[in-house]
C-alpha cells in the first residue's frame, strides 16, 4: 500500500503554546514545494498575533461533534481525547478524498497524546511522524498498534529560543518527513494461492490469492495489521505455533 502522490501535509500542534514552531514547519515544507496546513489541537485560544492555523480548534472540535466551549468544560484527558478524535476524522476524510499526503506533529506530554489519537487512525503506510518531549519514555499508550514514527525533541519547545529545538530539531524533522513522504511504500506479498479451510473454520474450502507478510514482535504486529488496514484490502492475520496455523485472536 502506498502514500498518495499529491496533496498536503498536516502539521498537528497545540497552537496556544507552539504556534511559532508549527509555523516554522509549515513554512519549510511550503518552501520546498509541499503544501502544508497547521491543525490546531489546542484547548485554549491562540495568543494574539500568533500565526493562525489552517484548520482551527473550532473546526477540530466541530469534527468531534462538540465546540471549544464544551471542550473547555471537560476534564483535561477527555478534552485532549476529543480534540484528537476530531483531528483524526478531518485527516482520515482528507486521506480518503486523496488530499492528504501525510501528517507530522509536535508536542509535549499532552500534545503528543492528542496528536497520536489523530495519527493512529490513519491507514498503515501513511507517513506519520511525532516529535515529542516524552519520546524517550514508554509511548505504547500513545501509539498503541500503529506505525507512527517518533523523534525525540531533546529540549522543550517553550520557554524562549533554544538552539536545539528552534533550529536543529525542527530542521531535522521536516527533512526526515520530506524524505519519507517522497518515497512510496510498497508492501508486496508473494501472491501464492492456497486453500483456506479448517484453520479459519470456513465450512468449505475457499480459493484465495494470499499475500503473506511475516510479522514479528507479537502481539503488536497482529493488531497493527488488523486495525491498520483502511485502504480497501482485506487482512486476515494467522499466527503459527509449532507449525500449526491457528486463527489469530485479532480477527474480528
């Protein structure tokens, strides 16, 4: 499965705290021939004079069937989850229309949580990169079974101009994402044919063209394939133990 050839790149950030950093990424991508749009995950209004988002927090909240005012009355974890869901719906809709090229995000603990909720809903193979202050820790609760790439920001994004996070890290971020987005990802199986019967409890043998894709690091690979396919292809994860195929617990 591959990435769409054209379209725009989403830059996810909480604009109330990271407007300048998000704008840097947007400008760099545009200067290098790639349309980019900032998506605001913020729980508060942007500061006066801040570079505006292309997709406002109002649009993100509306996509989650709510409003910024209602989000402000939620518990913080609920508010972040709501904004993440709203952004995820906007990105997935854009991808299905063939408009979205990929997505990158910057954030601290809370921004990373909201951004990963949005990014992990995109199909397997869509370029997704998060630059986070908490990337050196355990990100499994954020990323779950998805193919989100992570980069450590080293220093925090706020608190004044710093050489690392205002220059080197953002530059490395956009260059890495630029390279990732320009390489089509192709996951090809062997195309072998085979009868699928007893292992999947199908009452009659069914002739299928099977593309086998070995998955390591159980149990993460199975759910990643099972939930990550949104490109119109069927995925039937089958695990093998002692040479005997068994139905994967991740198949609905």
